[in-house]
């Protein structure tokens, strides 16, 4: 199942979204992150590196959800460490967050391999 156009539009327009992950102990966590949409795909990247809780939990249990504008969208987190999705994510971050000084921090080489594609369940 793919995203609806309305879901993609919501994510694309949202400055921030929340990602819902599940801890090993069953606890549910929500973390505010940036998300970009490119050609029907949704990408996220860990700003805090590989040790960020949400990132570790998404890799351990890829059945996560995105919360945006009061909606919960179930997705699967998939590591997207190939050059194409990395470049698409970096370009999307620089485009969407052009006015934010943190955007350049999100495209630093040490963070590129921390790109996840969020596939709609």
C-alpha cells in the first residue's frame, strides 16, 4: 500500500513530524524529526547520529508510525544507504529547510548513511 496524495502533502507541508517507535521493553516513544517527500517516497535522517533512540528503535523494529496534523500513518522504516536515496534526501532537506541553519548539519557526510525510507504499510 502506498501513501495517498493527501498523506504525502501533509508530510511535505509539515515543518516537523513525530515518529513513533517501540522500545525493546514495549514502551512506545514519539520523537520530533524532519521528514522530506521526494517522488512519492518519504525519507528521514538521524540528526543525532546512530545512537539516537528513535533511530535505533526503528532499525530494531521497523514497524513505526508517523504522526502529522493529528493523523497516525503506519509505516515501515527501511535503511536507505544507497547513493540515490541519500542524494534525494539531502536535496529534499536543503530544499524544504533552506531557511533553517540546521539544514546544512543534516547533510554532513557522517550522517548520510543514517537515511531511512518510510514505506507506507
